[in-house]
C-alpha cells in the first residue's frame, strides 16, 4: 500500500495523472516508459490504488498477469513499480480546477491538507478519475427518504475498509458486478440478502459473478423486476417490488413488499468527467466519457484519458492495457514524439452502443473496445466490408475486444468504418 | 426556574421568534423534538423569499409576507446565511395570461412592491434565453430572492443561543397546563419546565400542542410538496425564479436557481393525512417535469440528482393562526404555510408585540450581539483568496465533499457549532448535497464526528432517532443511550 504524502511538491510537471486507480497507475508507468521525467499522480483517497483497495475478492489479473489476484494485490503490482521508478504520488489531494492555457501548458488547482491550495502546471495530463455510482436520485425511486439506502460501493467501503455492517436484512437493486459481489460479501458477514432485483430481462454483471456470488449462496435473482417504493420514516423498513413489462414499466397490480432495513443500489456507473468538462474536451453522449483518438488523446491536445473515465470497463485488466497506451502517448507527447495521425473514424452500427477509441490510423495495430446493445449468440463483428470476426456470444455487460491489424484494413480506403454486430449467416 | 417564554418548535418561525426575543431582558427556552433545529418543514421547501405581489393584502399571510420581505437583508448581513435577491419572472404563453400578469402587477403596485416590469417577448428572450421561445411576455419582480432556509434556522438559533437562549433538543412536549400564580407547566418526554408564556410554533404539530393546552380551535391539514434537484452543470440555466402564469388555485411548478447554483424544480401540492409522509412519487415527478418542460424544453428528469418532499403546515382556516388564546399566556403561531418563510421575521416581531400586549415586559438589552462570525463558503472564493486562507489553515485545502468542494475546516466548523448528524453537517456545509449524494463524504463525515464530537462511527445517524447508518454491536447500543445528551451545545 502506498500513502503518498509528498514531501516536496514541484510547481511544474511533465505529466500529471489525475487518479491513482488502475488507470492512473498504469498510465504513470506508461509515461515513464515513454521518457517523461517529472510525473505526478494525484488521488483524493488516502491510499493509492483506487477502488481496487476495497475489492478484497479475487478475480483480477487473469488477462493482464495470467493469474488470479485480489484487488489490493493487483494494485500492489503497479505500486511497486511506481515506487521503483520514482514517480511522485500525492494522495489525500484533489484537483479542484484545471485549464489548458496553451499547447504544452496546463494549469491545475491542487488542494490538500498538507499544502492547502496550490497551483501547479503540467505539459500533459492523463485523466484517470474513474467513475461514480448512480444514486437513488439519478434513477428516481419514489417513496420515503429514510436512512439505509446506499450504493453498493459505499457499502463495500464500510464492510471492507472499516469493518462496519450497513444493515442486517438487505435488498439489492441492480445486478451490476459490485451488487453481486456485495450480495456475497454481506451474506458472509452475517446479513440476510433477500434478493437481487434487475429491471432488465438479462443480468447486468459478469457470468462468473452470477455463479460465484448468487448461485453458490442461494441468493435469488429476479429479472424484469424493480423497486417501486421505499418505506420507513427514520430507517428503511420495507420496499415494494414490482415486475416490469417489456417497456420496463412497473406493473403495480402485481407488486409485493419485502421487509428489509437496507436497500443497496448497484444500478450503474457514471464516468467522472467534471474535469474533462472544465477542459472543454468533447464528450460522447453514449459513453459519458471524452471522445478519444487512437492514442487516447481527447479533443484537447496534450490531454489524455483512460479507464472508466472514458467508458465503463467490466475488467480491470483492460483498464490497465488501455491506460498503459494513454500514458505512453502522454509521455511521447511530452518528449515531442508523434504517431501518425488517425485517418479512419469508427461509427457504431447495428447492435453496437459504442466503440473506443473513436478514430484509428490504418498503419498501426489497435485494440478496439465495443459494447453491444442486446445479447446475441453466434454473432459476427463486422468492420464495414474490410474485416469480420466471429464470436460465440456477446452480451451488454461484457466488453468485446477486437485487435485490428493494419493488414485487415489494407483494402479499406474510406474515412468512416461502420461497426456492426450481426447474427452469423 | 420559571422562564419568561418557552417556545415550542425550532423551525424557522420558532428560531426567528427566539432570536427576536433575545433582544430583550428575558429568560427564554426553546424546546425541539428533533435532534437539530429546522429538520421539519423548514428544511424541505422551495427556499423563496417572495416579493409580496402574489398574495392578497386582505389575509394575514399576505400582510406578513409583504412585511417580512425587506427584513431579510439585515438578517443576512448580520447572520451570513445564504440569501440572494435574484428576482423572479412570471411568464405568459397567451394574451389571456398577459391579463393575469397585468393584474399581478396591479396587485403589487397596490402593496408597493418596487421595481416591477412587464417584459415583452424580445426582452424575455434576451434575459432568459433558455426558456420556451413560445413565451410572449413576463412580469419581472426584482425583490424576490432565494435563501437556504436551513442555514437561516441554524444561524438564527445560533445567534439566539449566543445571546443566552436555552435550547433543549430531542424532547417532545407531552403535556401543557396552567399551574397557580399565572404559570404554565410544560411537560416533555424527559423533563418539566415552567414559564409565564408559551409560544406554540410547533408547525405540523401545532394543532396537537394546542390540544394539549385545551384551546384547539384549528386543524393542521398537511399539504405535501415534492421538489427535484438538478445536476450542477445546469448552473446559470435560468438567472431568476421562473413562475408559470398562476391559476386561481395554484402558483404552479417553478424553476428555482437556488443560492448555491443548483436548479430546483417543484413543488407539487397534495393534501395528505400523515404528518410523517415525506415520500416522493412517480406521479409527482411526472407532474413536475411535464410543467417544467413546457417552461424550459431543455430540462428533463434525466438531470435529477436528488428529490425530496416537505409538508406545508396548512391550517383549515387557510391563513396564519397567530395570537393569544383562552389559556392565559399560551400564544399560537400556527398554520404557517407559504409564504411563512418570507414572513417569519415579521411574524417574530408580531409575536413580540403580542407578548407585550399580554403583559410581558420587554426591556431592550444593550449587550445584545446581533451578528455571527462570517461563514466561509470556500468553494465560492476566488483561487487567490483560497490560497491565502489555506496558508493560514491547511484544513481548508483538505476536501471532504468532492462534488460541492467542501473542506475539512468547514465541516469542523459545522460540528463545532452544533452538527451531530450527517444531515446536520449536510445542511450546514452542503457536504453530501452534490451529484454523488454522499458516496464520497459519508464515511469522512462520520470519521470527523467521531474525532471531533466523540460520536463513535457506528453511532452516527442521518438525522437522529432510528436513522442509523451502520449496525451497532449490542454493547455499543447501551453506550449510545448513556451518551445521548439531553441538552446539546448550540
């Protein structure tokens, strides 16, 4: 674990990385590898590692390290390298404002209990703020406003970081991965998890979590159902559950009540792009994150982004991979190296919610991440007429990763490449 | 000890009366059933200081609204709560509605509301470009304002306390009767107090208090209002409070640019028999956004970060019920529905007059301190000022609430001046009011309450009572009871 109490804060850096979660750590290392000298990683938490620190379950690193690690172990692999490569890490610190004043001159307002409010500058910035959880307000669950309605991530923090139990009889709304993980965790801590309720007709978490967190613990999963009312004046005492029709409209006449003292929300993540907005970078309304080119650069030169700030990832391994690229490109930007400009735009087509990055260069290899809208068996991912990849099964909770090699696009000469996920003929 | 005055209820009305009475040589006690002041109707409303042209001068509430409006500048200057005269506009879609605007303007002119202007389409477009382009006119009234009503409660109470008010929290009044020598006895869940005068400012429960005194001649019929808070990236979307053209029954659904820059839309108005029903509803949300989208097509329910409901303490007379009763010394200040917030400083002055008329000797003190320390709203300061402040105290650099950029020092101040719950911190500092709704600051505030106020993390509540955040080991539950203070420092 690394609690980076900076002894000496410099006024100028080559690269400032905002966030020390998996994205920020890999990006900082990438920048160093590309030759950037003065690198600062800033994090508002007390310890570097981001959300990994409270993810004490296993399942991390299968792709990246080819072994199964816990969250803190996964973070530790990076933190060791960060220390060894003398990258400055400043935790319990906060970037309150940020401005791109000139091509290689970004001004940041850095707040900390150690130095108060300071202004620092950077040549390049990597945005790695991650995501926040969607709250009750954002999904507008009607009903009373008692204590006991909280996000799954906050519950995880209470249990794993403080040894505090947020409730004894728990209902979980949403089958996102954090909700599934917490269903198991709270059960192991002695709480009764009444069930997981998902408004969509399909689960929203990884298949392995459905098996290991719900089935193995006999926790029921109710699809096409949602919480339509919350009861209790001071603390939650029950919730009303209703099935939804195909338009996701609750069928109140079929509703029932479930006594509980806690409602946990695992209803999605929102990329944290307040700083991105302050910089004036263009955002993709679908991902909620910045539009990025194949070097993970946003529309503001010298500002790069990676991880959940760009789009919500389901596996940390892909975050690290993407952040390494963003960090390297930020490092290259600082030392004056450039890669060939992008010449192809990716357009999400049939059954594709989004693709990242948003543009490509036909003379390099790229990893393209895309998310489908509907589950589909025996499907085919088509990049226009140029390239087709067959996949057994796609579903919205699992990112599809495609490696695009220059030779795949040899015969392609357009400017825009449409990406479709279609049933195999 | 026999008090001169006991005030029942620490909402905006009770707090304003308490502060007004502390100007005089009096022994005053305020009894509040909740763990903090202002946690009832006063914290859950539209937060508007009305100009005075909406209400008819024939009613008591209409007169006190008009009298209350100009008193807020001095109060704000002395006490530092969030208040700003942003002005309001009432808009019209049709020629018919313009006639209503003209009537409102006439009514305002009669009452002497200053600075009103009728705007044509072009002017409205220029001043508020995000409103529906189909709007053809507006009545602009500059003296309307927005206020953080909970901050006003805390500040009034804190100032009253500074000047010697005694405050009792967490105690509900359970009995009230006359005892010999012109003294009233007030029984609470914990104790008995004696006083020559009792002011019933119990809001939603004022009819029940009057009942205890045996002089009930009105009934409170709670009327619920739902409000929805929108994401702060919409700050500046409208500059003024936007009213639709009123109908005979309702002022309608408003768009309110709050003091802190958050847009708030609402309220609904629905009678409910249950005085604890603070639930929001799908129907309420739909009603509000249908109305809001008509005024400003750029807003939608997707922008919501939080919602709440409040209950207006409406008396069956539909007007304020203020005055002495058949029980000598027992004064009602009840039925304080909208525009009660606006009227509250004028109500306080009226109550002082009534007490005097009822033979309470009012002698002005020369040691009354009208002001409080100036609160620091760190996030609103320019960077240079922030740097200077944080050089003196680096806790101003330590962020506790990342959405609203609230610092450790501000939370410590809140705890120092009485916050003992998460809502107490939230309504004093804004920590937890932002888009993540406490995901980041909840445990940080709990830690600070533990460190600074000695409330163990597992015993911190959202707003007192059974609103626990995490479960407590049984041994700690007993400790909690042992530690529960009966008199809180203000």
